[in-house]
């Protein structure tokens, strides 16, 4: 039987390196493909993409697999970064990693992999799939701390078809151990924590290059001016650090962001009592169902409103195929417009949509 060819998205990190290794051990013809999606250098003048590609070369050489590079910087700018800037300009808090998966990693990347002769693609994401009569389901990873289904909530059935996730049943510690065992160059490389393809850098300095900062008043719940903000785009709901406000004499607790008034360029804050941050429900739009919209118009399940959040019990009302209202069994802190509400039932991710409004 002829071997299948799999094109592995290799980022220069330990996860995708081990994914390539495991697939070769399983008998696949493995091809490594490195995506260059951002062309600017980092704050220290170094191009992180060059460093990552060097690690891809080292790993591919050790595994004796061919490797290629492809430049999707134009697609990333048009499909992901423009959305990222528009959301911040509108006062919301976007999650570009979700869009990067839908618009880049499982879109032009997959098409390019087919040109290379790939029968399927693979990534180092911590998740898995399961085929059912309804379609392809998205499963949570065995390592719950590393589970990345939240970031994959917008993937369509076409995008999930022909995708392998070799790390589905592994703990991160096992992945590191495998990398050390086979002397992979990425074995000790730390995980990236920056924004997708932009990397780890001073976020405020980075954003100032694209959106002009507009300083304005910081006002408390009594209407008293208590300070000056450096631009509403740099703050998010519930934020407690970096406000530059001192304590209130005789009162315990910290200042936190309560809301943003874009029309008047005012940042509203409160002190101590965080109960105003807790909401009862939200609506989510652009909802993507995995594998398909359920027959029930109202049902109970769990949800996450940010990555790694503990799952919360919710009650979902389907308004139309892409629009849902989500009621919370327990009031939730700082559910933020622009972030994604992602639904779960057991070990399955049911899909997600961007939070468009919040009910207090």
C-alpha cells in the first residue's frame, strides 16, 4: 500500500517538531512547511521568523524530511491584521489567533500543501477530531491545560477534513520528553506567548505604530476625574494593572476598568467592588457550528469566554444559524465584546462566535 504524504505546519517550536517526528514514525511521507506571515523585525532588530526557520531546518535535517517555506504575509495582513486593527479601533478586544487559524493555517496553507503533493496536513495543536454521521467533530486534547480547541472554534467542516493532530493524546511533558529523547533542536525552546505571528514585544509600542494614541480622562463611578489614560485601545474590561492610579485612603481593593466610552474618549473605572463587572448573559454573532447546528433551539452545555477558562454551565438559545444568546448559570466576570464565546459538551467543542453584546 502506497504511503500517504502529510504536510506538517512547522513553526520552529517543539510541538510541531514532535508532530513531524511522530508522523514519520507512523509511516507517513512527511514534508515540513514553514509559514512566514509577518515580515517586520522584533524590538531588538532581530527577525524572529529567521530564527524559527533555522530551527525548522535543524529538525527537518535530523528527521531527514524535505522542507519548504511559503510567504503568507499579504494574506495575513488582509485577512487577520486588518480585522485586528478595526476591532481595537472600535473599542473591542479581538482574538487574532482564532482568525489566523481560520484564514491562514487552515486556508491558503492547506491549499499550498496540496500543491506540494500532500494527501493531508498536520499541525502541533493540542486537540483532535472524530468522524460521525453528522460530520467531523472537534475534540479536546488529553492535556486540558494545553487544549487549543478555543482557538479552532471557527474551523469549517472543509477545513477540518484531511487534518491530523498527532498530539491529541499527549501531555505537554510527554512532548518535551520525546523531543529530548530524539535530540530535537527545539526540545528546550520555550513556548511562544505573543500575539499570533507578531511575537512577544511591548504591545503598546507595537499598536502605536498603526493606531494613533488618543489620551483622555479616567473617570470613576461618581463622575470624578481620577487620572488620564493613554488611549482606550490599550485597556480591556476588568483590567487591574497598568492604570497608573493610586489606592483610595481607607479602602481596600484595586482600581479596575469598568467600561470605555469611545464617543467621549473616557475610560470609566471603579474601586474595590467588582460586582459591576459580572454579567448574566451575552450574544455571540458569526457563530460557527462544529459539525453542524443542533436541532434544538434551546439547550444546556458548557462555555468558555477566554482561553484556559474553566468551563461554565450555560443555556443557549439559537436565534438563527449564526446568532446565539447565551445565559450564564453563574454570573461571569468581564465577558468582553470581541472575544469568542466557545461552547462545549463533554469532550467536544460545538463551535463558537464573537461576543457582540453583554447583558448585566
